[in-house]
């Protein structure tokens, strides 16, 4: 459901970049370097301060919105950094360090009060909009208020109304206060200070402050849903034009100051975003240098993948990066006989993980075999493997049979598996696991549902799941921010179980797990908190409510015409905020 | 494709004599015998007919002769691309038509087993659509007036009905068991019903149009003036003249219905995986973009559907010619 994707992994051993510092801010006039396969994962490829040129993006669809307050797509959040600055943001560096939150508009990360209930940010002085007016903390507050107006701006995440006091605030468009700043849970003691008042401690609040919804919006420029046609820029680029469904262009913003902003660069003259381009055409455009970036950042299509991997001259321009998703199968803890943990463990052992990987496209296009719910470079990830997923990747039939015996179902049992019938990869996974589980006598009937209603009407409705014996359900998850909370909470916390649109489909309501979440949210010490995420991961895996399938990967094509290219681990695609264009003719 | 109504006035006036001559008791041959004689001489139609018979045989006997359609052969799959190793989708002695991408299931065996389900569903659904369509089309065209108005508007409603939305709603409510059926047999019955029930207006409209023009013809007037009742006119005078359009449009409905099943399984109301169907194989190839990396996998079900359509069309054409020699 959370369509926002985060995560990329820097673990690829093949990653080699020649002679450059990892930091994107390097000032040396670097000569163009040749970079190889996966070079963009651990290092910045072709670091350069050369200016000029136009960078062309292609997108196979259209953005949900270019309004910072109305979008939930990772690629749009990545693009937004070109023209919007939030309170804090993700560091523009390759590798795991990209998960680190650093100050952006604010002078430092949030200062939390002793009781954990108030978070304070101070703005850097004299940050300007594109028209030269000064950014104030009231504008940031107004932007946060806009996230409450789901009737006008339906797409963005809803964390502020979830976490702050005053959750009934109707949004600025229905605000009775004359200055439209009636949200009581956010206060602005002066024009450079903003204070958030939380209903309960939430130690991950800096990740929330990094959402595009804290990019300031001047109230007098707000045009509701149409604000997306020209959002007021605080970043290095500003809107020049926007033809809906067709194209938008960004040009340099003269009022942006590089001195206050280490995470962005203003190198190219112009960014052009062409929309609704056929996905295969995009790949051809990239390979033949008619375009520079596939905006969606989800990797090339099957045809281009075959071409790229079989041609060394193309392969050296590709990066096989983690895409942020975990493909998984929920094992329901309420449907008989899977309400017995040993029956659930039997499923974990019996599943064929290689078949899972193959169904999603193999090790390159699909990803790596998973043994945990946390994906490898999420903050707090620790590797462990309770069900020999990596040591016996085709499944451990002996162990599975032992667990079945303990469960009292030594001959196996029957259950149903839900999958999205219009997703061939899920269908292939379902078919493969049906075969794998039949080896130990678990008879699975496959039930396909349309993906549009999968969570709202079928697999995400516990009543439906119970009535139809949906013991297993295929799905996937990508967190909104790169730590254990973003990944684990909606999948495994008891309070996350909902009557419809449920994401804790395993229906785990374990006091141990729930208490660990409460403890983590009150723990402001980052390393202590990160220990807790892995504890939760282990507990969830020992309860066997999730069968991890694949840490998803995608094959990205890195245009040789670009400079300062690297895969950002949080956005799980190339970082757009420091891109430059190689001088033509070279 | 010219139906009797399209002939020129000269031929119309010749029609009774021609009918008399054809039915002349020289050797006492029946109309059916004459038609069969004509059909037998039509090589193209006989080839089409032979292919149809062959397909039916494949569907009935084939599944007993082939290997399991659901056995995985992942050792034949190149893990990097999820596509079969070897030429043309992994063709080998053990797998004459290659194997599926991803799982490596035998394509020949899935085509043969799929024929059973696809043809069964397509034929029965076509039969249902034709039966309903002809019944209401003839009634509407022959009686006219308010009855025609009601039926014609009903057909409009059916044609405008958002079938896919209906199918989406259906996913949630179809039971596991009903009418003493469960599992795949229930789904098959359901598919036949949905496809047949929503396709009849196409047939109905054509038949209604044909009936409208036929009922004004002299032979119908003649029958009426001799005191024939509505039943006699409908079954003895009109229906035989409608056989040609019915056959031709039925042969065109069959492939549509094969693909219809694929669309419905895409929405989750099709047969339970791993049951093979032609439409399902085709939609797998298209939606997962296998056609780009393994075109052979799309060709096989595509060709199967193409050959079926072709055979039915050729046979249907010949049959119509045989039944109605004036259109040759």
C-alpha cells in the first residue's frame, strides 16, 4: 500500500568506482572516469562541477502530483528535492550513509523535549523563495496543515494527523482562523522557529520532518490542487512550465544559495520531464542517448534487460540496486490450523525460496533471497536465518515435516493462498509455492483477486480472510522511511490491524512485539533504538507470520552523459539532486 | 457472406422454382443429403472441418497422452532472465514446443490440456449466447411492435453493461460451492454463464435484422396466406433461412470467447491456477512481457487460437455455402 519506496543496498561486491571520494560535494575538477557495472551503488560516478546542458527525464506515466503536499511516490519525492527544501532531508551520498537524516531548512535535527512530546526546529536565516521573499516558519506550518486537507490533497501520507495532537484539524482550506494557521499542535514562536506537539513520544519524528510535506508553501500562493502547476521553489531549480500529462520543465532558481545547501547542486541549465512515454521507448531513449533518466527509477523492462546484460558495453552503464521492496507471503495466525505456530513454521521451512526468486525475475531483475523482514541496508538490519532460507534455498522438507508433526498435522493440511490475479509475478509465486508446499502434504488452493481491491476488500479484510480460510497471502512492502518502524510497524504491530485496508495480514498481536514498538518510540538514542528493530524482526520471524521472499532489486541504466550519478539508498534509484550533464562533444 | 435477403429481385423471383428443382423427387434425396454432397466437394471446408475434429480429439484424448502440465522444470530456465535456455523457448525432444518462462512447465502439455478447458468454455458459452440470441432475435424481428422495442432496448442495456466492473464485483461474492459444484467445475459453469449471457445481444441484433427483412419476403407471405400460424412460419420458414448467419457468427464468437476467459481470469474469476488455458497462457505472455524475451511462448497459444478460428471460419463458410447454394 505504501507506494513510497525506500531502500537500496550497497552490498554488491562488484561495485568499483575509480579514484573518487564518496562525498558528492568534492570540489576537484575530476576528469571523466570510466565506471563499471554497479559502480553507481557505492560511489558517485563521474563527479564533476561542470555546468550547462539540459537533462531529459522520461516517465512512463504521470506524477500523482508535483505538489510537495500531494504526492506519495518515491520518484516524485526524489524530483521534489530539485525545487523544494524540507526541514531535514536525506544526505546526498551513495551507500548506506544516504539513509542518514541531515538538516536542510533547519539548522539542526529536531530538538526533542525530555518527555518526548515536543520537537523543535530552527530555520536557517534568509532562505529565499524563487521570487526573493523570505521563507518563514509559518510557511512550513502552513505546508504541514495542508497534509490534513485530504479532500483537496488526497495523495500524501498522513503521519502528522496521526502523530500530533489536534488530529481533528480540518486543513487550512476549512480553517476558521483569519491567517489560516489554526492548527494548535504546531506552534511558531517566531518566524524561524517551529514546534511540533506530539500526542505520544515518537522518536522517529525526524523521518516525518523529512517528508516533502514540510517543504514551505506561502499561503498567498497556494491554489489548492492547482498549486502543483507552479509550486514556489526553495531549491536550485524552479518551474518554467507545466503541460499536464505531457511535460514539465525546471530552470535555475537565482534565489537559491549553495552555501546553505550541501545536498543539492545547480549544474545543468534545465531539467525537462517528458510524461507518458512508453516504457520500452524510455529504455531505447536511454540506451541511444535521447534521454538521460527514467524518472520512475524502477529499472528497465525485460527486453532492455536482456540487451544490457548480454552486452558488455551497455552493462558497464548499469546498476543492479535494491529497489526498496520486500516481496513476502503473509501467514495468517488466526486461520486454522495456522493458528498453531508450528504449522506456520512448517510453511516457512517447506517454501521454495529459489522458486520465489525466479518468479520475480531471478537474481538480477528479481532480487536476493530474503530471510528477514528488515531488508539489508535498512537502519537496524541484522542478518539471521531462522528457517535455513539461504542454506537450503529449495526448502527443508525434513524440518517442515517435523514441525507438522509437532503441530498435530503430520499428514499436512489444506488452506488457501491469496494473490493478485493481474500480477503475473505473484501468480507465478503462488503456483510455485503451491508445488513446494505439496511436498509436505500442505494442499494449497490459489485464490486470485484484482489488485485494486486486494487490501480494501479481500486480503486486507480480516473478516473476509477468516471466512474464506485465506491462510496465506502474497504481498509486498516498502517502508516510508528507512528504519525498523517504517518497515515493521504496519506489517506486524497489533494496533496496525484494521477491519479493512489491513496491512498486518498475518494478524500478529503479540504483547512482546507491541511492547518493543512502544519502547522503541520512547528511545531517543539511535543505536539503542536500532537494536530494538532487529529484536522485533527476530520475534516476528520466530512467530512465523511472514514468509520473506525476495529483497527486491532492479536494473537501472546510468546514462553516460550524466555526471554526479549514484544510487541513493533511500529513494532506491539515482539521486536527482546533484545531477549534472557532461559537456557535449566529449 | 451474402445472406438470402441480399439477392437481386431476379433471383428472388427464381427462388421458388430453384427450391422446387432442388427438392425434386428425382432420387428422393433429402435436403441434408444434398448439402452433404456439396460440402464434401468443398476441399477447403473439409480441411477446416478436419481440423475442428482434430482439435476436439486433442481436447478429449490429448490430456491422457501428454506429461503433467504442472510439473516444474526449473533446470531448463536461465535464472538471470527467467527465460528458457535453448532455442525457440527451449525446444527439445522432451519438450517439443519448449517450456514456459519462470517455471519451465511443458508448453505442449499445457496447450493440449488447455484445449480441453478453453474449447469447452468457448463452445458452450457460444452455444448459450447463440441460443438466447436467436430466440430473442427472431421473436423481436418477427413480432415487432412493443415486444421488439422491449427486447431491442434490453439488448442495448446488455451491450452497454460494464462487464468488467460486474466481474470485479463478482470476485467477492462467488461462493466456494454452489449447485452441487465446487472448485474448477463451478468456475467453468460460471464462466460459461457469464460469457454466454453477456454475448447474446450481438447474435440477437443480427438475427433480429435478418428476421425483419425475411418476414416481408414472398415465401413468408405465401405461407401466411395459406393459413400458417406463427409457429410454423418461425420454425419452418424463417429459421432455415437464418442458419447461414447463425453458423458464420458462431464461428466468429468462439475465439472471442476464448479470449474472454483470459480477461476474466486476469480479474480473478477464471479457473484456479495452475489449470492451463489458452487465454491464460496468452495473457501471461503479454502481461509479464515474456513476449519480449521469449517470443516463442506467446506464439504457441496465439497459433492455437488462430488455427481454431481459421478452421471454424473455413468450415462455417463451406457449411453455409452447402446449405444455401445461391450464395456461392
